């Protein structure tokens, strides 16, 4: 990011950037940039909602703390992306999170998938963390200084998520017979939803140097995943990819329930502040 | 998880020099450390108190976690997640402090799940509305702070030190709870009614968190002599009522107690009668959520067993590999 941009937005990459700061920005993102911010924000929001369920239910207390950390990081990223997207349409992060209907969400099917057992959650976490790391480590060079700044903060946090899920994949795959069986099953259930992460959409062509082309992340993602699977003595699941559609507002059957729970209280009291 | 801890059984139970030192340290208001000699009853009483406190943190995660997925704004959701995460952290330090007295965490967890160990009864009440999240922070964490601040000076070192950190985080939680209620009290009529209803339901149970009246509290006397506990149940309760009287005015809500008054003669805040029968019922396991809370803890523990076994097996294999490579 250039010096001039940095001073114009009062943001420098790597500095703690709060959603409250983004809300005060004078610049408004173009509609396409805001749509792209929704993609990333919705992924993080729905994942945080899923991970939040584990807090008080994890296999050990240390893991309640770790999963809560990851969920908190994701909710932080969601708040920043949604706040920025909302600047384009005079909406707040909460307007977007609580008062959009299901087809208006842009999350991928992967983050909507049920937690299942701990192995299934870890399989989903591994895929998400590797993908988000590849994505954010490129988005730091975005032509949009706000997206770059959000990514600069997120990439450091997601680096820890990568490590967390990698360590657990190794423990589960190489631990006991039962844990290995569950890890293999978890990966298999997760695998159909991987392809959607790397599907390009026309929106990306409009973004130019602002966004990261999903298909460009596939090769580095595959290499990173293969390295983990090799060490864990696991094979890529031999299951076909599923047709996605989240970026177009066509979601899995799970999202309706997730939103029903997420939005219930806010929608009972429209216009109230909390 | 496997845990290691010092084994008190291996130590000589009676040690005249050790006992003299213990008495001196207590008299000087100094600290007893894990390797010091201590009377068996001191160890037992502390283990009971610290493990109950740890269990309360862990069970206490459940009622609040119940609202994480429904929190009405993203900021509140993040704050609530962080709060419940802090509670897991408090449970961890407290179990560690209790382990220094010789009881492994596994055994404490088993006692909890088997219904043999106690935890704070307050968590057996249901958390019905979002305002309850505010009332728990303000009243329940507020009462916990009154109880816990003196424990920072508890004679047992690891407990006192754990409490210093816990109290800092608890006071942050209390401010958050107050802020939730303040926002609701100044919100729509429905939000305001929700806030008052929550205060009405949590007021008496939070007063009972200080334990039975002094004349009926069997464990208190010895704990005070040993300087684990510094103030009596009734003293702390009265202090808490005084604080709440101040703060409820700022909220613009009411305490559901017409008998609250400052007694000039005793210098204490007095409150209306509390339903100790209900307290004993909940303590005996007949509260609205006792069975639910224990079942949820048992379920998480048992369903996590294969994960903990995998982690232990993996660690063992890695250690073996390292040893073979050496």
C-alpha cells in the first residue's frame, strides 16, 4: 500500500484495525468491492457461529479455549468485512448480519456444514485455515487499502488456525485406530465442499487488483494440504466435489437454521440497540 | 488427559518443625506454598474449596454459552464468547492450583460428573433472556467479586495468585454485564421490561451466593482461622447489597426487595428475608437445571474421551520416535 493511501484512510497494514475505525472511513467501497467483502465476511461470520457452539462442549478445557479463540478471530474478521461492505449501502455490520435473508448471504457451503464430531470440525478447520491463509496472504497486496489492512491483521491470526488444525489432524490421524477412522470420515464429509472455494465468478473480473482470484489459490492450497496429509499418512478423499452456489445466494439446507438462531433475538426487536 | 501432581500421601503427616513453621506463617499473614508442611485438614478444606470454585467456572460456562449463537449484535457476540472463554481459563488455573495440593484434575472432573462434588448453585437457574446475560454479569459476577477479592490474600500461595488474575477479569465481566443492562434499561419498553425481569429473578439467588447465614455456616470458622477466608458470609453479603443499591439507581431499575436499608447502628446494609429452603433444595440437586448442567458436562467429557486418548497416544508415539532417534 502506498503512503498516500495510508494517510487518506488512516490505516496501515498490520496495525490493529477495529470495525469501529472502518465505520468512520470517509471513502466508500464501490459496489463490487462491497460485494466481495460480503463473501469474505459471510464466510467468517457463519464459521464463527458454527465454532461458537463448541464453547463449553469441547473434548478438553484447553480446546474450549482454543476453539473460542478461533471463533473470536473469525467474528472479528466478519465484523471488519461487513462494516466495510455496509459503507457502500449505508448499513451497519449488524444490519447485514441480522437483517438479510438467506439468499442475500454469500457464504460458501463449506462453512455452513455441521460441526459433526471433533474430527469433522477439525477437517473443516484445516481446509478453511489453509484456504484463508492463502487468500489473506495475497489480499494484503490488494489495491483497496481497507481490504489490505483487514487481511494484514487476519493473516497473522489465521496462521495460528493453520497450526492448530494441522496439529490436531496429526494427533487424530496418527493417534488411535478410532481417531484415525474418524479423521478419515471427517475429511471425506468435508471434501465435496472444497471445490466451491476456488470457483471464479464474474465479480472477480470487475475487481481487478482489488480481489484475489479464487482459482489462483488452488495450486498453493493443494500443495499445503498435501504436505499435511503426507505427514498424517492420509490420502485425499476419493469423493466428487459438490455443486456450490453460495456466492450466488444458493445455500446448503443448513444455512436457514443457522440464520434462524443467529437472527432470532435481533429480529424480535427491530430497531432496538443492544 | 494425564496429569502429574505432588502426592501428599508420600509425605510425613506429622512434622513438629513443619507445624511450627505453618503456624508462624499463618500468624505472620505470610503464604503457605505447595512444598510446605500443612495440616491434613487445611489441605482437605482447600482442595474442596478450590475444586468447587473450578467446577463453578466450568459449569458456569453453560448458562452463558446458551446465548452465544443468539447474541443480538456481533459486538455482543464477540464479548460473550470472550467471557465464556475466560471462564474456561479460570477453571484451568484453579484446577492447576488444586493439583498442587495433590489431587489430579481427572479425579476432580470425575467427582464433578459423578455428582459428588459441588459447584455454585447459582448456575442451576435457567438463563431465559438476553437480559439474563446482563444480570449474571452484574449480579452474579458482582457477588463473585465480593467473595473473591479477599481470596487474593488467601494464605495458600497458588490459590491467592490465581485469584488475582481471576478478579481482574471478573471485574471486566461485571462492567460488561452492567453495560448490557444499562443499554436495555434505556432501550425500548420491551427491553426495559426484560432487564427488570432479569434483575427480579437473579437478585435473591445472587445474595445467596455468599452462603448460609453465619450461624449456619459449618466450614467458615476454621477457614477464617486459617486465613483462607477473611470475612464472614453475612459481612460480604451486606457489603454487596450496599454496592447494588448504588448501582441500581444508575440503571434506573429497582431491586426486588422492599426491606433494603442501611443500619446506622451496625454499620451494615440489611436486606429482606431470603428463601433458604429454596437454596437448600437447589444445593441438594433439585434446582431447575442441576440435571441438565451435569449431563452436559458428562456428555462433553465422555464424547471427548476418544480425542484425549488420541492425543495421549500420539504424544507417546512421538516421544518414542524421539528416543529412538537419539
